[in-house]
């Protein structure tokens, strides 16, 4: 049945397999990009969501004062008395690091491990020894998963050192967790401790930072949550783990949308190559199609048979592209997971690629759809031409729609682009930016032919002067088939515009961060933990470090900074608190002020009477200078007047800068993230740095950087986040190589007789070879010009509007001239490389054979 259905398409394709190989490869590249982007995006979301689900266990509700803030353990008793509550589990959650030089991150969970009901909430068990061994309550006792112990070669009773915010601690392994529940997440990097020991090591006696609540089986979770909220002290709030999951899914879906946009634009390039190739193929069959028309085959039947050919090509592209996409997803997954973790300031999960049938079905459907769409118009055009015209039209480009209709379509697309860009600016909704992105890609494709018509005469004149008759002939060959040349230029324009766009966003992000951090961190030395707790944020250390730094010889002043995530306005923000001296001493630096603030704004912030907010906070939360914001701190509401707006990159949703004196009092947090040190101008900087490392480095496991080095650190984090851009750029350039080679090869085959005639009149082989190489070079240069305009338009749209709407970051536009130069050189090289094989074939044609070619 299958063989009969595809019998005629297979016969038609039988003589064109070699010619259509490049088309199949182009479709395979598009399918591969869609497959990889969707698989990696789904797995990244799944990995983060799994952590939230597993950490919460059976708990339906969680009570906290924010991200890690401490509150009295007695609150758990109040919650337990609420009707409908089955069990409450007070928890101290924190992070530590292996002190063996590896810096491996460990998640700490402190709880009443002797409470079997509490352990069951998280599926924690030790079948060999149980969790009620008296040794588990020793001050240094910990329980670790078997997976972590096996990987590290740790045995029961072994001891090792860990780095904590208060310095190094010695711990001993007193139990092993079976691979269930909480013991499976974080790659097995879990330290389970008794609650009292965790309070002593990571917090304060009598204080916790989370209470997990199990609701009775038939209880109404929302009703219980409302009842708990009614009895909680000020500064505490109750939420479902599912809400945290929903917040995370919102961020992760923004990443998925970005990946889908990239995948679809990559597929557009593959579509243009397939359209070009199939149009050339169908036009080359003008005589055969005319014969079929003459013997009575209806146009509709012929159109359907030609579409079946595209289905076979699309299926071949899917068969090749899906395995390629799975391999690409394996490469991209760590990069995308890292980018998501950096954006959300989360620990990077251990994600392993799971091939989802839905992703494969999506990629296969889009690949087959692209092939069908690519064939629909050329097939319709080939089967609707009159029989006499068809018989005469062998090797001649068929007439398309009228020039008036083409310009009407271009005008409609231009108007649609303008409308969607205006809607994006007016509403701040990312979907309009995504629609505008797709329309710009369509507009770029439609602009290719007018661009060729515009530069045709200057190209003829220029190449006649530069390269003589060979150059003139190359330009005439291009303009003889304007549709095919325009499609090649469109493919180059769209593909390279995507590369320019991505690099413009990445470069704008990096340059904006560098500009902001260079102004904010001008201290001589920046001291922090050498461990990264989550995303790009260093692990906190005790603020006693600031006092100890002041005692180092050669130090004039030291101030502390505490960066902490918090909730405001229904979502996450960052609080960035500095010691008052930071705001009153410009030598430490200041985040760049945007617009005008209130008079003496830095003194107001230093006194704790106001705050400055980041530009994305002002944009996302609709706040302006002079407004008052109220933060729900663990000690009660804190009202602060907004005295200025600055450029800041601590949080994608927004950042509030305040005095650390206020923060420490209201949040009861005695830790800092970084310390800024000013040294005596007469002191030897290297000697001061060495003294800090010798005296305090071992205690706190410090990283000591200069101002230039901390700026480079943040720039490197941006580069980590955009590392996948380079792989996508290589994939796009591969599609360009395939598309260019396909176009030039088709042109040589179609002009075989003309090339033979040229050879008969005495033109040497090297001039024929040079002619084809010039065609590739001209098409590449024109495509680059189109890509530069489209890429600049896409980059400006995304930097100014779509990227802030999608992910929250507010950026300054920076054009990546260096990367653009690299793309130009690579494109020229790729175009010349793609032209080599067709050029050799053209030069190798024997005149007598070429003249007999049909």
C-alpha cells in the first residue's frame, strides 16, 4: 500500500537523489534545532521542578519569612494547633561546601530526625541502622545518602571538614540514607542533621527558617492555609510548594519560549533552502509535466504527486535530523540549565536528558510541515502553467505573481511589523515581540529580491571593472534566475540575522553588566567566599569578617554587602544591603543612577530612611522616584521611600538597595555576601592581599579579587549564560553552507549547456571556476548586507523591549562589532567553501558532453 501510494514520487526522485541530498541535510538541520531546543527546554524545567516537589515531600504548605530568613521555632506550635493540620516539621535549610579543595556544594537539612512521621514526609530512611541511633544526636553527626558516600568513597564513621557561613566545621558520618525521596535530589549532595545541631552550626538556637505543614488527608488545603495565615506573626507567610513551582515554571517557560523562537527561525532557513531547491527541481521538469498534462493528467493530481515528493524529502530530513537533534540536546542541556540557574539564582540541578516523545513528534511535525509548505507553491505554479508554455518552459524560471501583488504583500508585512512593535512597546507583553520577530524574518525574506533588483546595475558595472567579462557573466548568471538568487539571499539574511541578533543580546547583556559593576565595585579589594551558593551569588559568610578585615595592616576601611532574595508584589526580588559607609564614600563605588533622584539620596539611604531600586524593579513593578514601598520583613512591615533608580543586575525582576543596618535589624541576618576593602595608597596591594589570605583565608575559605577581577567574574558569568549561542551559530553557518552549495550546484546543472558553449568559444577552465566562485561570493555579500539590517532590527527590538518583557532584565544596546567581524569572515569563507565543488564541476565539463546535455 505504501509503495503504491508513493510509486510515482519515488520514480520522479530516483534520478535526483544526489542533487536533493543537500536539501535533506538542510531540513535535517532545522529539525535538529527544533528537537534540541525543545528537549533541552523541557528537561531543564523538569529538573528544577523535581527539586521543589521532592524537597517539599508530602508537605502541602510551607511557612517561612522569605528566602532563608530566621524566625522563632515556637511558631511551629502555633501552626500545629490550627484545625486541619496533621503534622508540622520545623526545618533549618542551608548550604555548605566540601573543604577539601573541590568546593562541592552540599544542601543541609536540619530537622527532628528521630520523629519517624517527619522523616516519612521526605521519604528519608536508613534500613540498616534506622534514624534513631543515639550517635545521630552528637554535635558533629550527619547522615548522607549512599550515592554521595559511594561517589566520595566515604564509609560510616568517617569524618571530613565542611565550609559554612561561620567558618570550617568538622562533621562525622553516623548514618546512610537509602536512595528515596529527598536523598535523590541535588545529585545526592545532602547533609541531614538533627535540628539542634543545624541551629548551632547554621543559624541560632531556637530559630528555624522553614516550617513544612502536612494537611489532614481530607482537609481543605486553602482553608488551612488561610487559618495559618491568620495566626502567624508579622513577617511570616504561608504558601503552597505548588506556588513556588508555578513561579519557577513562569521563568523556565520564558526560556522555553526563547528556545522555541530560535528553533523556528532556524527552521525558516531550512524552509527557504527546500523551497528554492524544489522550485528549481519542478521547473526543470517542465517537459515531463507538459507531457503528463497532454495525456490528460489533471493538475490537481499532479500537484498531489509533487507534494508526495516533499513528504519523502521531509521524512528523510526527520530521520536524519532527530538523532542529530538528540545529540545536540545533550551538548546544549548543561548550557541551558546553567543559563536558567544563573538567571534565577538557583543551584544548577543535575539534569540528564530524557527523550520525550512529545518533542520528537513536534520536531517531526514541523519538519514535515516545512517540507510540504516549501513544495506547495512551486508545485501549484508548475502544474497551473498552460501546456504549450510548459513545453517551452524547460529550464526557464516560471512567472510568479505580479509585481503589484508582491509589493502589496511586502507593504502588509511592513505594516504588521510596525503594529506589533508598537504593541510590544505599549503593552510590555512579550508575545507581541515574538510575533514581530517572526514578521521581521518574513520581511527579511521578502526584501531579498528588491535588494537584488536595486543593486543589479551597480554590481554589473563594478564587477565588469574589477573582474572583466568573468565578473560580468557571474552577475548576469545571478540575475538570470532572480527568484532562486533571492531565496538564497533570503536564507543567508534570515540565518545570519539570527546569529547577529543573539550576539547583540549577549553582548548588550555583558556590556551592561560590566558598565554597572565597574561603577559599583571600585574598592581596592573585594573579599567573599570562594564558594558559589546559587547561580552567580557567592555563599554568605559571617559579618565578623568585616571587623577582622579592618584589623589587617594596610586597610583603611571595609564595608559589607548582603544580597538576599525576597518576595515583594507577588514575586521574587533581591535585597542588596550595604553598610552605610558604602553610600557615603564614593571610593567604594556606586551603582549608576538613571535619571534624577531626590536630593542627598545616598545620605538618605545610608540613614535607613529610603532605598534606591533597580531599573527593572521600576519597570516590572511600576514604581517611580518618590513612591513608598513596603517590604514584609520577618520583624514586621518596613516602609521605605524610593529616592532613586539605578542600573542593577542582581535579580531579573528587580532589586532594592538599602542600608545593611536596617536589613540586619529587620531581617535578623548577621551574614554578608561580600566585603569591600579600601587600602592605604602607600601600602603594597599584593602584601595586603596576602595578609588577608594568610590570616582569614583558611577560616572563611575566601576569594580575594581586585576591582578589575570582580568585573571580569561577572562578565564571565554572562558568557556562561550565553555559551549555547556559539553552538547555534555553528549550526546556522552549517545551514548557510548547505544552502549556498545547493544553490550553486543547481545553477551549474541548469546551465550545463551554456557553460559548454562558453568553453567551445575558448574560455579557459580557470575562468569558469572563477565565475562560479564569484557568484557564491556575491550572494554571500548581499546576504550579509541584508542580515546586518535584519539582525540590527531584531537586536534592537529584543534589547529594548522583548528581552525585558520575557525575562525581566533591562539592558543598554551595544553592537558587537568584534563578533560581527568574525561572522562576516566566517560567512565569506563558508560561501567560498560552498562554491568550490560546483566551481570544480563547472570547470571540469567537457564542451561536447555539455552541449548534448538535456
